């Protein structure tokens, strides 16, 4: 399979580590080409991945549909990161929204396949 000749948009999608595998599989099956960059951080200290996806402008709705279906948000309880030295108590749990994706779409001025 060859890379598409027309790449006039670039999406950068930051996705939760537990959702990225399904998204990558689905995008690959649909002919999207991407680069995956590992990252982590944020308030929850969980693994995230940034996907760099080049595509033709008309495929944007299809890309966003895949992201919405593979990366739903959900609520879960996580330990609060409060320090309590010398106390042996269960850490306080807080409810947080996890998952989902942050997507930025940029226009590509020039694309060359070398």
C-alpha cells in the first residue's frame, strides 16, 4: 500500500493509553497513516499518546468518527495525591473523567513523500 498523494491536513490527537490501541487498529484498517508519540503526565499521571495523522481534507469527518467511537470519556475513582506522612490510612478517592481525546487539525501547506 502506498502513501496517499494528497495530504492537505494534519491532525494531532492526544489519546489515553488504554484507548490508543483500538484507535490505531481502526485507523490502520481504514487506510490512515500515523505516527505515535508516547507521553505521560497531567493530573492523573497516566500514559497518553499523541498521534500525528496526515490525510486528505475530505476524510476529516471519518477520522473524527473513529476517534469518537474509540475514545469515549468515562468517570472513574482514582486516589487523590495528598501526602499524609506517618499516617497509614487509605488514600482519599476522587471521581475524575478519563479517556476521550484532544484533537487539533492543521492545514498542510506542503507535503512531500521522499
